[in-house]
């Protein structure tokens, strides 16, 4: 989220205290860190809290800037966070709302609160595999419809599972499984470039082109 240096941390702290008092059954936590306010709630309360933040006169967060996912692979309990970024032009404030989601669970759609959530939720579903219950048209939006897996999950291979190339014999583009000697995520940084070890001085020895040579080349 954009870091505005002019943001008033005191106002964000006041807003955090207000949300804890106004929605005690919904807001599990509201903290200010790094000049940003983060509100944590349960996934079943996401529609309620976003509606409150949009309509309440103290808040007036009328714009949903983004919806994205975070994969906490290995975290006990819920693996994913779904993060909503909101903007109040009237109050000149920003905040984020987070809900935690276990793998295989769904989150209620907020398209009824913010129409812009439609494509944002589709992107989160496409990248992380988090379904949004009640979404009017939950389809992949960035990858192919028959794409296998969810690219932004931390257990998805960085090089992908298939690669596309043009087959001259078939006169069309075809897919084949990716085959690499090393996983990019587990790259040892030594074996593949072992031939370059301790050879840095060769680059300096080969570089005999000086400023006088440059002037001669320029005259030619």
C-alpha cells in the first residue's frame, strides 16, 4: 500500500480505538504500525465490517483499492490472509482489513459492498486458489482456463509446471512439462556457476581498452 508521509498517525490511532469500540464483536484487532492501520476480523464478518467502514460518518472509506492474498506456508492454523485496502478521500486516510483463511475454505464475496471487488477477487482466486462464496462470476482472470495450480502459492514451482513452444512439424504452439536440473527455489548458487569461481581477475586482464583507444576510435 502507498506510503503517504503526510498521514497523521494520531488520527489513525484514534480511528483504531474507534473501531474497537464501535464494532467490538467484529474487530479482533486494530493496530497502527509503519504509519498504516491494519484491522483484523473473522472472514464471516468481512461484509459487515466493510459496509460499516464505507457508510459510517467517522470512516467514509468509499473506495476499495485492492484485494490480494498472502500465503503463509507452514503457519499453524489458517494458511492464507485475504487483504482489503481501503481509501477515504474525505478523511484522507487509508487502512487495510485482513481475514485469515484455511486452505480449502472460502471467503464471502464483498462485490455487494464494492463493485470493484469483482475482478480483485477473481485475481486472488486465480493466483492463490481462495474461493469467494457468492461471487457472481468466479473464473480465472490472468491464467488459462485449464491452468494447473495457483502461481503465487509458495509451494508452486517458480519455473512453472509446463512451458509453451512452437512445434514446426505440427505448425502450432504446444505445451510440454518443464524439466530443469535444479529447482529455482532450492538453487545452491554454486554448482551451476562453479566454472566462474576465482576467475574474476580474468575480466580485468582482458579489459585493455583505455581512454586513448576510445579517442582513436572516435576519430575514425
